[in-house]
C-alpha cells in the first residue's frame, strides 16, 4: 500500500476519488504497478518508468520515449560496469602488492631422506571424529597426502599467497583423490588421509562441500613437520605444509612423492606406483 501511495504521489498511477473519500483505481492500474516493479527490478528509477506507465495508460505497449529510456539505462549500466571493472583491477593490484610484502619466507626442509623413517608417535582427531595414530595406522599401505591449504567459497585468500610454489591446486587434488578413491584402494592402498596445517573447521567444510570419502587430519601445530622434517612454506605469519604424499606401511614411510608438479593428476601417479609396488 505504501508503494502504491508513492506511485500515486509521483503521478504514475492516478485513482479516482469517490464521494466517500475512498480511492478507486482503474483496472489498468494493476498492469501499471506490475510494470513499475518489473522495470525497477531491472535497475530503472521510479521516474524512468514514466514513459512505460504512460504507454499502458494510452493503450500502447511501448513508445519511442520508452525505447530511449531503455537505451539510456543500458548506456548507464555500461558506464557503471567500466567503473566497477576499473575499481576491481585497482583492488586486485593493491592485494597483489600487499601479498608480495607478506610472502617473505622460503621453503624449509626438503622431503628427502624420509623413506624408511619410522612414523612419529603422534595422534590426531580426523574430520570423521576418529582418532588417527600415525604410528599405528593399521595393516596394509596408508596414503597420506599432505597439502598446503584450501580456501572457502567467498572467503578467498589474497591471490599472492596462492602464487607460492606448491600452494595451488589443493582443491583440485582433493577432488581427483575423491574421484579415484575406490581405484586407489583397489590398487593396494588400505586407507587414504589428507593432512594440512588448517583447522578442523576448514577441513570439515571441505569434506562436506566436496563429499570426500576419506578423512582429513588437522595439524595446525605442524607436529608432523617437526617430527619428520617435512618441508614447509612461510607466508608472513602463516606456516604451511609443502605438497607431498607419504605411503606408509606398518609404522614406516615406504615411499615419498615430492615434489608434486601436477596436483590434479597426482591420484593417477599414486595408482601407478601402487600397481607396480
């Protein structure tokens, strides 16, 4: 009702006053109000809807003034798009500049010399709630893919942080391991885990969003890195794991994949090794 009174005050919808003071709207007013709301949803102001409303009142679908209003609105949108694009590019430049000043660390550790090492006596609660003892993972081979980080939708990290060597592609790798999970097990793995320095909250969101069939292990204190000397990356006040995959048999590291140049296809590399082993 308030909107209708506003349209009336603007002279767009004009009712007839009855003797008792009530307003009586012509049947065409329903089309006029619907047209006003539709055009405002497209970005037109109330005043810009006038040519369209008047066309309806005159029994026409559209008039020259209405077409001109459409063209003017499109031109305004194109100008606004250009302004927003320039604003976005300026912000991207600021983000990149800030990220370059944040990313100062070099990789620590090398990942070499891990084969044959005993797994440390460390336990973590995985995203499925189970307690994972790295020294007693169980019979058969365990595949642990260690990754730097993943982002959340709408909460992206600065692009510069993701330009660190080894920090990109974690989500792609998780998806490929998900899609080939059954094949990895069929090739000889008894279980698969993911491990990163991110919190359980981040990891649970990823498991839920991607419907991962394997649990993730949070190691925010980098306990495994300290115990085995796994390579890490420094990004300002962040320390992330460098990407690598461990194949653990019994309580010892049987094989190490490092570096991993193509995270997306890494699942196939793991399957090929398991089939040959």
